[in-house]
């Protein structure tokens, strides 16, 4: 396998048509899916007209470091994921999708994250490479939050929810408001399996001032402490983090919308009280 002094130099070598050298640094699994000839053909086509790539984000998640680069026109994106030995486990090319109009529209209310203590932003930000929700209008600015210690979201093994640091952690109201919907009683998944028929699992919907609605999903089964019609205050305990719904491990999904309709409501970029704009890879509290 080709060795590099650092993953950062890969993009320049690749742009200078060092395709074979970069391909040689990819994993055996990657090479089973894509031949050298295919890699060179795709790379040549993709790099046409590109003068340079700049680093958008660098994120460490679950023993892999993910790099996202965009071209000088912000029309193309290269994503590469490296393991601890600087071997490329993933390398893919996509058009750069952006929604600049809604990216500039923030909530009128100011919110806090619905958590206590330190959590990790697993998905969050304003492009699909740091936030897979981004391409879907109804959850474009959503966050997925987990708890992490020493780079892992669990201890010992991934077979039990109780082994995940986020499981059974307190979830709080992100702002003052009125509970408008509560769904509870959905079983927590075995880690690695998902309930696609009930995507949000156990969840709470809160109506805030200015006709804004926050939604927090994937609560632990039978842990929600509030009922529809109840008034809540910012920071009030409303339940516990679980692994219900379309969730492969215990985590919390948090978003704000212009409607209580999960399908047709539009996600709004969240204005936070502390003035920060967390993205994937950030630790928040």
C-alpha cells in the first residue's frame, strides 16, 4: 500500500493526476468495488476544469477521519475517510448541493440544545457531507447528537443499549413552549437494527413563540414525562434518550420547523442562545 506523510496531501496528488498512487492507498474492500481503470476514468472526468480543492471539514468519528473538500467554484465535492493507518476506507465524488436561501434564514426564537452535559454532534451543518439530513427540506437543519468517550459512543460492546453513553441520559426542553404532540410506547431497538415504520420513534413536539415547532426524537420507551397541552420551560426535564424509531444506536434527533407536520413542515436553521453554530465533529454542552 502507498504511504503518505498525511491524508491532507492526497487531494493535491489526486488533482495532479496521481490517480494510481491514490488508488494504491485505498482499502482492499474499496478496490473490490472499484477497479483502477474505473477510478482513473471517474477521476479524470471529475477533475476537468478544477484548479484546486479546499478543505471544507475534517471530522473524526468512530476511528475514522473524514475529509470533505470542495472545488474552487463550490460545484464539486470530494469525500475521503481514513483509518488510523492513513488507509482510505471511503472515497467518493459528488456535485455540491447548496440551498443558500434557506441557509440564511434562522429561527426567530433562540434555543439551547436539549441535553445536559457534553454531547457530540454526529450529524449537523449546512451541507450533506456533514449533515445527511440536509437534502431533505423537512429536516434540513436537524442535529443528531450522541455521547462519546475516547472517540467511541459505547463501552465494551455494541450489543446492548445500556453500553451506549447516550442511553438513558436526560433530555430537556430547548425553549419555553407548549407540548403539542407526544408519541411514546415504541420499543427501543436492538443496536444496529432500525424501525423504519416509525422513523421518529418516541418523540415530543413543542410549539414555541413565532409559530416555531421543535421536535426531539428517539426517546427511550416510556420515559417521556410530559403530555400534550402541558406548558414547559427551557431546561425542563422531558424524558430520557433512547434508541427508538429509525435509529441504529442511542442518540437524539433535534430540529425546529415552521409547522408541526413532520412530513410537510420545513426545517429552519436554529439560532442558538450561545451564538454558536455547531457542525459535525463539535463537542457541545
